[in-house]
C-alpha cells in the first residue's frame, strides 16, 4: 500500500471523528458458537475496531492490525471507554510481501479478515493459527458489481476462487457465495487449522 493510500484511509477515519465504531457484521457475530471462549485473536485490517472490540468483549486477547494510525487511535479510545484491552499494531501487509515485516506471530485462536483482499493470508493463517484455530473471512465477489459500483473489480473475488486458495492450507467448514442481507454478493468463509495439519512453525 502506498503512502497515498495510507493518507486516504487516515482522511476517511478522521472524517468519522470520535464516533463509536459501527456494530460488528452479522457474518462475524453469527460465528460466535464456533469461536473459542479464550485465547489470542487477530483482527486483520480491522479499521477502528468494530470486530476487535466484539472479540475482546467475548474474553479473547485481541490484536488489531491496520495500516491507518488514525483508525488505530480511534479503536484504542473506544476500547478504553469500554474497559477492554485491545492491542493495536500499525502494519502494511505490502511490507510483509516485500520481506520488510513479518506476519504477526501466533498461535492465534481466531483470525478475522473482513473486506480486505490479501491473497497471502491463507498461507500465513495456516502457519500462525493454533491447532483448531478459526479463520473468518468475508469479501465481495465480482457479482457484487451487478448492484454496486464499489469496490472495483480489482478488489473482488472471482467466483469459486476462494475455495481454491484456502483448501491447500486450511479445512473449510463453511463457505457461502451469495447475496447476503447486507445487500452485497460476498464470499463468507469459516475455516480451521486441523489438529493433524502438521504445518511448520516459524
């Protein structure tokens, strides 16, 4: 991500000011029964923390990663107001691709990635999820353009491609690609690192 992109996201979050983060997405909260009650959770590209705060309220030890320091400051303030402990980490995933930074070390009991398309995620999740750890991932597909001009095609999933990316790395427990009540055509995934996966640790 370029410095211009970081500036753009900082400006968007600054426009929101000190407003409370939006409620978490139904897709994420609907997975509550499938998530562990304790352990470490990573909210990847989580903005100002709507999912990180929800995970922390459930008793998980949460790290919120985002490229925007403004978003992270807002998340930290919201966590403080709620009496929650959320660790924030400013990191550009492009730096991981370039070998200039490392994916946050696990083991993670939960990784959430909502509306951030970064294809190397699944291999990193396979290495850094704890055995039995859960990945929740949601991203609009190309069919979303039938009703919405944004995001652009560059940020949309081709039909059926998500399963091909994930299956070499993790066990898919649930995957839907359809129109959802939020009005978007999304691929919504729940996957797990099997106890017998034997993925190498770093």
